[in-house]
């Protein structure tokens, strides 16, 4: 082997060694860059997670604070709501006992009738509270729900309960199917349609409309009536327990809309009301 050949072989080996070294360095560099990128991504995700946890903690704290405040208001309202009929029952019972001791059977009978009415009123209030508790705590079972069929069933049930509802027209527009708890959704429509029928009963002619429309990319369900309406300034308080409008004109205990609100919230949506005195009302809600 000549000196030139030896030099050429050495140069070739050196070139190969350099190529291999460059390849190793390039691969190592790519691995290091990938590792750095992965660490940066992990650090970024960790920071985002911490911020999210902080935000969720603050949100949960606010929710718990609101829940405690709502529970305190609820307990106060329950006590006030049941105090009336229970206290009245006791007073009427004493009057009935006095009438019986005097031999005034007619007066005693009248008192006993009033006692029965007070007892029925208290029992209905308790039933309403149990319905509200059910809407707040019952496990949700999400299913495919044909809302049009559900509304038809609700209307048939309401009309079967009270004959005066039979002649009231209800216009049901096309309603899409949803993924929701059918039992809770049925209770929601029972309350909204029942209220619409009650408050539009005296209109000439009474009309109730049940429908759905698109708004800002969301499906908004609504129940509309042409009843006596209410001041829009009081709309936000309607959904609190035992808040009633037109107390002297219509029966009820002010629980129905609280149930509606809780059902909607448990489905990830929200509910609101629009109205003016003498111009009817629209109750709208969304579902997630």
C-alpha cells in the first residue's frame, strides 16, 4: 500500500467517523430538543392545571357560600310557610272544642271544615317541598327524550286533573328531542304549562304556546301565555322558594318555579322569565 493509498484510507475513515459522529450529534440534539419541548409542555400544562384548580376552588367556594345562604333562606321560608297553617289549625281546634262544649254543633262543624282545609294546605306544602327536594337530590338518569310526546302527555295529565283546563287552547310548536332525565323534564313542563294555564285562564281568549327556537347557537325552549303577567323587575325573585305573585288572585305556594330552576340547573342550563303587567309572560330555558 502506497503512502497515497494509506492517506486516502485514513481520510475515508475519518470522513465516515465524522459522518457517524454528526449523525449521533444530530440525533442527540433532536432528542434533547424533544425532551426540552416535552418538559416545557409539561410545565405549561402543570401551570394551567394549577390555575384551573385555583379557579375551580374559588368557584366551588362561591357555590358553597351561595348554597349555605340559600339553605338558610330556605329554612326560614319553610318555617314561615308551615307556621301559618299549623298555627291556624291549632287555633281552630281550640275554637271547635269550645263550640262543642257549648253544644254549638253547627259552629263546631264549620271549624272542623276549616281545620281540614288548613291540614290539606299544610300537606300540599310538604308535598311541594318533597318535590323540590327530589329535584335537588335525585340521581339524574340521562336518556333520549322525545319532548313533543312528553309535552302531549303533560297536557293530557293536567287536563285530566282539572276539568276547567280542558277547554283552554294550547299551541304546541315543533319540539326537538333532547338528552335529559325524562322524569325531571316532565316535572318541569308540568309546572311551566300548569302556571301558563292558570294565569291565562281569565284572558279573552286564553292562549298558551309551547315551543323552541335557536338563539346564539343554542336551543331555547319556552312556554308562553297571554295572562296577567308581572313586573319584569320581580322576574329574578320568582325562582326562589315561596316567592309568589298575585297572592290574592291565584292559589299556590311558590314552589313550582324553584323546582323548574333546579331541574334546569342540574341539566347544565339556565332559566329566565320575561313579562309585563297585562301582557302575558314567557318562561324560557336551555339545556346543556
